[in-house]
């Protein structure tokens, strides 16, 4: 039975379509965490290999997932990612009997939120709270289990400030004359280790706001006119994007997480930066024991990922006008979770009972999109 269970997980853990250049990466020496063997193998993106899933607190799994930046309707690209993780979470819970504590953050302060709020004449609080509700409603419609814990960035600003302050004190971050705080990538020798991405120098990037090196990333942004702000030791301002996840995850889970997940578009720079600042804050090399990433969804015939900024999205309500949540879930299960997927609306040419004459996948070329 255990073998069958392992195969279920393993069949979900074949990674393709990751976007990195392996020769740029450095070796990462993974250390097996102290704790109980589960008998499960899991693909760890950091090592690019399957590893035994060992839980430091036997029977309990700490899972952090990057949540949405709430400024618009969630689309089915987001949905595919959360449905796939929901399936894995249910397998771990219902088949293996593991108590999964599934935590999600909500990014409710960000450039995109500020821009959209200005455009529609709302405060950032009004806008983000509306779209946060919409996100949860849509996940409910897709039968995605609620996270065990949800935290919003703006509810935790003091924790953000404390986290950044520790990084400044330890020399891993620096403050500019303009009141920005940047993470000093040179201070962390394993930077680039997760994504294996090469950061190319750019004069513009170096000049920007006294940033010392192109790869340095912002932890705290100084106040701009008309933007929300909070007091800090570096002046009025607001958190950068990456810091929120590290702070909130550390607040709930402490210095170590079993699984950290997100869409594969978050690998670089978001997860690379999260890992760098968290490893430095916690004085560890392995803040996360297992990284898993969901492949991205694109429209059939479109090589770009589904994204609001590219204008090629299908919203969840639009999807559910035509198809059921179970049909979409089945679609998400047709390929390994880490694999990118292409989706087209079609009906006549694919009559496989799994599709229920509904969703058509990569190999459909009926041209009806
Ligand atoms: Zn994140």
C-alpha cells in the first residue's frame, strides 16, 4: 500500500518546464532534517531531485504557499496552481494522515495595488480587501480547501520592520540616503543557488536609488506622495514585496519550513530573495526543506504565461460559466504539477470521458480557440 501511495506522490512530482540555466548554479548541499520518515518521496526543486520527505515534527507538516497580490480578479492561471497544491495537500492529509498546516500570505500593499486604487478612486485598503474576498470566494467555488492560516502584510508591519532591522544590524542590508533599505546580496554567498539564474549587470539598476549592486533588492521603500506609509527607523515608507513572505512565514513557523510552494514564475527573483533574506535572518542554510513549484498555464497557441499584465487571462467566473470545478480539477491533474500547461476552449474534437466534452489540452489542434 505504501508503495502505491509513494507512486501517487511520485507521479505528481516530475518536473519539467523549469526555467533555469543549470550550469550557472552552485552545488547545494541539502541536509536531511532531524525527524520522522514518512515513506514519501518528494521532488525538491532546490536540489533538482527526489528526496525522502522527513518531517521535523512527526506527523505534522508546515507548508507555506505564496498567496495572491490582491488588486484584480484571480484568473485560472492562479487557480491551476492552487488546485494542484490542494490535491497534494489532500493526498498528504487523507491518504498519509499527516496534519498539514497550510499557511498563505496576502500581499495587500504593492505598486500594482496602489496604481489600481488610484485609477478606480478607492483606498488601497478598500481595493485589496475587495479582491481578497473575491480570491477566497473563487477558491471556494473551485473546492480548494481554505488555508489553515492566512496573514496579511499590512497587519504585520512591526514584524516587517523588526525583520529588516535585524538584517541591517547584521550587515545583510543597508539603508540609503533616500530612506530605502536594500538586501546586500554580496553578503550571502549562496545567492542564486535556488533559481540558478544569472543576474546581469545593468548601469540603470546600479544607479537606481543608490543601490550598490544590480542584484540587491528592496526591503523597504520610502514614502511617495499619495501612497500609504508607515513609520520606520528609516523614515516613512512601506515594505517591498519579497519581505512580506519571509516575515509572515517566520512569524508562524519559526526558523524552518517543511514545504514552500508557489508558481514557477516566482522562482526568480521572489523565492530566491525570500530564501536569501530568511537564511540570513535565521542564521541557517536551509530555511526551507522542500521547494515545490507549479508549472504555469497559458492559452492554447500562446507561448506566454497567463497574466493580467499581458491581457491574456480567463477569469475563474468565466471558466465556471462553461465548466464545472471538477472538470477544471481534472484538467489540472492531466499533467505533473510542475509542468506548464496550455489550455484551450473547445468541445467537439476531444471526447475523452475525463474531459466531459469540455476542456482540451495541449495536443488539441482543432483551432477553435
Ligand atoms: Zn512569497
